C-alpha cells in the first residue's frame, strides 16, 4: 500500500505568511558563506543542508490522505482542504480514475471543507463518489455543508454519481484491501480506520484523545492496534497543553510515543499539527518525540512527521 498525505494540519488551513517567508529567507541568507555560492553544485549542497523548517514546510492544508494498493480502488480518508491537491493530481493522470471511495473519520469542518472543491473529479458525470461513515444520516450531513448562504451551489451541482454507505459491519473489503473501523474519543465522536493489504496494515486515527482504555490489552484493542506497520496518530499537543486542554479531543506527542511502544507499532507518524505552530515548533516536537522514544528504550520503531506530499510505502 502507498499512503500519501495531502493535508496534515488540524482545525483550520494554515498558509505560510509573508512574515514567516521573510524570516526563512533571512535565516538562510545568514548561513551563506562565499564557498556556498561558487557553483550550481555548491548552491544546491547549501540548500540541501538547511534545516527543514527553513527550506521546506509541513504544509497548511487540513486532513486528507489517499491509500492505494494493487488491484484495489483509490481510497481517500477525509475531505479537508488537502483534497483539492489530490484532485489536481487525479486530473493530470493519463489513466482516468472514475471511482472515488471517501471514508470520513468525522464531520468537523476541517475534515469536510475541501469536498466542494474536489474538481473536476466530483463534477464529472461519468465519475462516482462513494461516501463511507458509521453515521445514519450520512447524506444529510454531507449535503448540509453545501447550502446557501454557506455555499453558492448545493451538492447536486457536483454531477458525479453519489453513493452513501453506512458502515455497520466491523469489516469491509474493497479490492484487496480490508478495512476495519473503531470509535475513538473526540467531541462528537471520531472513527479510526485500519486498512490492511497483503499482510501489511496502516491505522489512521486523527482527532483522537487517547485514554487509559486505549492502552488496555483487550481483545478488541489487540486486534485493532497490535503490531501495525504504520500508525498515523493525532499528536497535536505537548504534554502540558494536553493536560490544560483535557477533553478537547487531541493527544500529546509523548502519549503518542507511549501508545506506539505499548502496541508494538513499527512506524509512528505525528499528525494533525496545531495551526498556531510554525514549522520550527513542529519539527521541535518531532525531535522531542525521538528523544522520548530513546529514553523509553524503545528503539525498534521509528517516529516521522506528517508532511504534505509525503508518501509511505508499506
């Protein structure tokens, strides 16, 4: 399976500001030495050595991922503003995709707001959009965002065929991918998805406030979490913030590391980045998470940062 990140921010889209860009340019210029400017190769080498929070960005779009496996349709998780970037990719492909299977974790705005901009794929009559959620009133919820005065056209303006699938059974299968789902703690509820293919598995659990119940070695927890190859987990807060914002529905990076260690996760990806944090702060949290993992003595798994455009092959 190939997992690609199209949106990694939480709560609200967070574009790079003019002052932040100026600050990055100033930081880069301050590091330049005469040998760095001697040739094209030296300039490239200089840029490659810059910290990622200067020469790069984690991205400002809200939640959207795609999962693709052999002999299986394209699977999409959430339709935050990142889905617009996914739509642009689809439009550039020579071999057209006609079916889009969109799984919703929940329906807060940052996980739904990109759907009206899923263009041209969502506005093409020969395409079909399949929407998945455990919610009974799935169609009503999706239609509710695209009504005046909140949006100029309604959902029927999206000419693609639409199918609404309520998840009731514990598992589903699309092509060669098995999909499981599990309710997680978040205001209004949120669903974690586990997708498995050819003996490999990934779990996506955004907008999750981990609790002691999630660490208990119950049969349900073991079946869902244990030995997963990839866990993409809400890690929005520092521990202090998680305590201060108890019951807000998000997790600290340190508890995410504890959780990955408990369930023998092979790769943990820190996700749902705080919109108030700049890239330097977010990369600092990654460094702190790595330090904490080493202090635990759990060196058998790696910790990554969710970055827009990143692909993971599992």
